[in-house]
C-alpha cells in the first residue's frame, strides 16, 4: 500500500489508546464491491487481522453493515463470540463507541457521526461513495487488509 507517513503515524498513535474501537464497512472495505452483493466475501487477510484484534484486550471490532448479523458472521469468518466482535448498522457506530467506552476509533469506509475526535483515525476508500471527506484514503480491500494487519501488530505491542 502506498499509504503516506501520516496515516502510519496516526495508526501508531491510536494503537496505544486505552480502549480502541475498530469499525470497518463490510461492503467495499472488507469485501470487494463486485456488483452482486450476494457474492460478496470478506478478504481472508482482513478477517484474520480482525480476529487478532478481537482477541486483544480493550479492543472492540465492529463490522458495519445493513446486512443481517448472521449473514455478516458467515461472510466474515470472525470468532466474535469471544466478546470483542460486533456487527452494527452505520448509524450504530457512535452508540457502540459509547457502550464500550472507546477512547479512540479507527473507522474504515465509515464516516462516524458526530465529527470524529482528535485521536480518531478515519480512513476512506476510493471504492465507497461518501468517504472521500475522510482525512486518510486507501484504494481497495487489499490496502484495508494491510492496514488492519499493521494495526493488529501495533496493538499487540501495547
């Protein structure tokens, strides 16, 4: 990924937050948008990185989707039963943040509302409409997978 140094620095900083919420859009960020939503599947590399994040203390992972929870679970291969994995609708991200007491959010393909805090990292994707106002941009699901792997690696060291 040709991410700029600012994005990597932001991830490094946010990895050290006491309570982290990682919110990723399913369609377009975790699963490539290939026309027919029925054929969407999460990239294995992203699912694996999210499973690592789910297992880490003080870390909550939310897959953001309008799809039913059971369907997302099947398409993601997540071990969310451990307690750190959730499926929420886009409008549910802020409530989840409050519920888990997240001190920072990494939002990928999701624009949090209200305006994100100073410690938040909001990453837009070229493939998802409405995220072009995000402070950081990545190109595709491969970049998202790489980003999630890096975040998991950084968070493990905390």
